[in-house]
């Protein structure tokens, strides 16, 4: 890859996403061990912390992410990482469950500021013509958190203690904050005198249609992802390890798609969006047709990861280019919608799964991607019409 993609800036941003993602995912495999430390509590009680984390992240991204537009995304990220380290330190030292819940809520507040700041900085440091390639590199932080972070968390909990998991993550957050604060030349920040907020960002022309596509797209993913494990375990009677393998293969596909970002830059975002969203619809329809075929499901999970990576890349790139002055607030809206869709997907898909099964959930996901495909086709047609007008003149 080109030098811009492997710069120190992007390594730090990718690592920051990995740490944030690891915290959001690590509690699930160690919940039973955590519950043992708090007498009378169950693993389900411990997982309440994850719900609070998600709600706090969504609220923070909505209300606080615009701070990055006023003080600079790099400063906002450094401060958010320091708050995150404090929260993780409190989680490691929690004497009772309520302290762990409070610590994860605080971590969510920090993540809601950090994630939009990371996406803003990615857009700032991206070289012209390499925007998608640069964003793809940073998005691999989610793959690291899924495939490496979760595994290491379970290993640390077994070898040492579950408190060691949060201790290591807290130290990592501090190191990243120091690294980012000492790293200069974060690109040109398009600053404005008018304070931004999610309300001012919502008035940007074209943003609402993109955000609606984000909401449908994320609901499609999280709704189906939530019931993949139950389907494999209940309907197909497969062991939990098979569900873990399916998730790992999805993560592998998500990470393997990173080099494809250069193709988006080369052939244009509008054409790539048409191919990506059409391909993702076919993957969802394939998952519907192969609902009772475990090995085919595994293969489709790989394509699911590739398609989801490229789709996220294209939607985030479109948002980042709408208004550089309010990029922090815009990315805050994106993050807020993403975390709200975690809950919306699980809630909306529950009756579909209960009454009609996993295949119906996959069909619903395919239909939810349809608006994004229609939007991409509209963008492509407008671009082709503009090109024809230029050639005629």
C-alpha cells in the first residue's frame, strides 16, 4: 500500500478503534467470570453493562461529538481516550456490579466522542484520491477488536483475572492518547465560526437521505447478526464453537476487504456503491436460501464481511464529504444511529425470527439494503448525465 495508508497517524487511529471495539465486545465472553466476583449476580446481569455502554455511546455521539468541530478532532480524541482510560480503570477496580455499570456508561460517553473524532481525522489525513483506501485501513480496527481483542480478553481472564482485561485496555488507551497528542500534522481542519451540533448538521442538504440509508443498512446488519447464533444453535443444533467460527469468518471477510478501498478510489464511489449494495443484497438473499445449509452459511459469512466493509466505507465517505466544517457533528450522527440500530435490529427482528425463522430475517435485511441501492443508482445516473452534458458542450 501507499505511504499515506500506513502512516503513523493511521496506525494510531486504527489502534484506537481496536481498543474501543475490544471494550464493547470483551464483556460477553468473560461475563460468567465477572458475575462470580459479584455474589448473587448472573452473567445476564453483567451484560446490562453492555446495554448501558451502547446507550451512552449513542447519546454522547449525538450531543457531544460536535466538540471536535470546535476544539479540533485530535484534541477531542485525546481527551476522550483519557476519559476512556479512567472508565476502564474504574471497571477493573469495581467492588460491586453497580460500579461496573457506571464505569461502562462513562466508557460509552468517551466512545461517543472518540469514534466520530477518529472518522473525522481519517478524512483529514487522507490524500486526495485515496479517501476510500485510507478509510478502509482504519476500519480494520473493528476486525482487530473482533478477532484479536475478544480472544485476548478471554485468554487474560483465564490466565490472570477478568480485571486484567480492563487494566490492559486502560493502559492501551493512555498510550494511544499520548501517541496522538505527540503526533502532529493531522491535516487541514475546516473550522468555522458557527458552533455545530447535531441540529445544525441535520440541516445540511442531502444528509437526511444518507442517514436514512445508514439506519436501514445498520438495522439490516445488526438484526440478522443478532439471530445468527440462535439460529445455528437452536434450528441447526450446532455447537457454540460453530457460531464462533461463523463470526470469525465474517470478521476475516471484513478485514480482507480493506485493500479493495483503492478500487473504489479508482473507479468512483457511485459505481462502486451500485456494485457493493447489489452484491450485499445477493449475499442476504443467499443467506435466506442457505439457512439450513451450515457450510454454505459459512462461505456466505465471508462475503457478508466483505460487502459490509465496503458498504460502510461508501456511506461514511459520503457523509464525510457533505460538510467538512461540521464533520464531527455529522460523524456523531452516524455513530449515534449505529448504536441505536444495535437495539432496533434486535427488537424489530425478534418477532420475525420467532414466527418465521432466520430465512425471513435474511430476506428482511435484503429489503433494507434496497433503499441504499436505489440511492446509489440515482447518484450514478446523475454522474453519468453530468458527464454527458460536459462532453456535449
